[in-house]
């Protein structure tokens, strides 16, 4: 069984790679806790000035691992699954909050599907590069779960209220080209160029003043995030 993540640090640039390709890098409690630990490690490392997050396989992160809800035949299993399903959005929101508010600049190298919690995580990055085949949507409302918190705020801020309701209430699927046109991602790149371009962007950013970047990020984030919801 491979590790859930691959972590790499090269000087001031750290890279976290989702490494569950057989499950499309989807999320359960174990994965989220491990991801949060890695994010704290990066946030608290004074040397790290840029963080790149990507995935293995054809998905960046396909949201909640629905396999944990299958086969729950007895009432105790069903109740345990129900409790996990209620906790997971808050845990994903905590990870979003760490990414959005760390001083290091953050770059999402989106190698494929970003669904539900996966798109929530991607919305927290300062910069997003995506392959053309990437697709984005939030299925929560179709699963009778409210889509709330920081990610919903960002969708609202970037798409405007009407398109945000289309994305969240209608669970509309978006292509990378559509999100580029809407200003939600920064660039579409070829798959083989994704990580080289992400590293080139990171190197450009770490050459700048860290205090200037951190201070500028805080002021911009204050416009979009307002009060922290997690």
C-alpha cells in the first residue's frame, strides 16, 4: 500500500503530492489528518517560501472517499459513517484555512479532476495551473449536503452570486478552459509541463521579498475571506 502523500523539499520550495491514484486521490479522515499535518509542517518551516500541491494519476483530488460509506449494513456502521460524513467538510475546511492563510505562497498544480473537497482545496491556493483535461465541480447539494465556508465564499467572490449558485446549487461541471475564462485558474498547461511550470513560478516568487508577499497576501485575502469560518 503506497503512502497517501509524497513530500519533497528542495531549498525554499516544498511539494506535497496526493498519492492515492487507485482512489483518484480522494479524501477520508486519515488522509485529511495526514494532509493537515503536512500543511502545518510547511507553514511552520521558516525556510519554506513556496508550496506546490499536486496529485498522481489522472486526478488532483476527487473529494470524499465514498467507499467508506458502502457496505454499512448494521445500524452502528451506518451511524459511524453518518458522523464521518458530517465531520469531513469541517476537516477539509480546516485544511483550506491553513493553505489560504499561510505566509508561504501556494501553487496548485492541478493534474486532473478536482471534485468536491478537491476543488475546495484548490480554491485556497494563491495560484492554480491546470491541465486541459481537468474538470471541476462540487456535488454536495446533489448529495443533500450544504456547501459552505471559505470555499463557498471564494466561488462566490470569483464567479459572482449567479454563477456561484449555478456551480453550487446546480452542481455544474466546469472545464479548465471555462475556469480560465472566468479567472478562477491562472493558466492551462500541457501535462508534461505542469510541474516544470509550477516550479518555475515558485522560483520566480521565492526570489521576491517574503515580507512583501506575506503582507500583500493578507490584505488581498481579507477582501475575499472576511471572517474565518473554520
